[in-house]
C-alpha cells in the first residue's frame, strides 16, 4: 500500500516534523511504500485557485497531483497554531482537493509542545477531511510535549509514546487496508 504523510510542520526550527519522521520509519519497517510530502520543501504560494482551474499550473504541482492520485492512504500531520490546523495544510487541501483524496483513508496526526497534543486542530482536521470527501480514521494521533518524546532524527525516545504510535498505526492500517 502506498502511503504518504503530508507534513504541515514548516516553521523555522520545526518540531512536529519529527512525528512524520517517526511514522515514516515505522511504516517502512512494516514494509509499506511510505514517504513524506513535506510542505516546507513544497513551499506552495498563498492560494490563488484550485490546480484544475489554473491556466498554466506549475509542472511541479501537476507532478505532485499525480503522486497524490496514486497514493492509496494519507496521514495528515499538523502542528496546532492558535487552536487550529496550520494554514499551510489548509492551503494544500484547497489547491488539490477533492479528487486525489476522494474516498481514501486519511489519518490525523497533530503535535504540540503543550500537554494537549493539538487536540483542537485534530478535531478540526477530521472535519476538513470529510469536506474534501476523504475518510478520516476515528483514532487520532495527538502528540503532546513532542520535543521530549521524539528526537531530532525522528527516533522515539519515550516508551509510552512508542506504544501510542504502534496503536495508532495498527488501527489506521487495519482501516486503510479494508478500504483499498
Ligand atoms: C503561531 C503559534 C501558535 C501556537 N498555538 C498553539 C496552540 O494553539 N496550542 C498549542 O498547544 N500550542 C501552540 N503553539 C505552540 C506549538 O505547540 C509549538 O510551537 C510547536 O513546536 C509547533 O509545532 P512546529 O514546531 O512543528 O511548528 C503555537 C505556536 C506558534 C508558533
């Protein structure tokens, strides 16, 4: 199964991206075709129009659209900013939705340096995913104090978090495999 983790952690000295790195590592260990779509590298401009309606879309974005279309399951990862998802993730959804996400399993992962793990952003993201006709999994991965549980290289350094990630992936992958 082809799985892409969309990382909306784009801040200078970002931390939530570690969640994406750790998820990718475990998915690769489980022999999935897994990779990260890093919105920091992609650096989408502020929203102008949906890709299908642009007169001369950037070939790089057309290539990414093909990559999204061939992806069977996604995990959307966002930090919580001011009680909401990162604007970069909303921008990404607005540019590419809905076709590449239609009826596909999408996992929700959020991060915060606080204790709540970005729960407000997580619930919003579930709603956003429904709006683009994706299928959000009910089990969300909310990661509090993420700088303390995953190191810079994306290695998990906290046993309780290791178990939490395994449980999230067990449930999400079971859901995704039933759908693809
Ligand atoms: C603009 C901004 C808004 C933030 N708002 C929240 C928030 O609503 N809830 C929260 O738990 N943490 C909030 N934080 C703290 C973040 O959890 C922390 O900065 C985290 O590292 C953000 O993820 P990132 O490193 O991937 O950007 C905010 C941080 C920034 C920069």
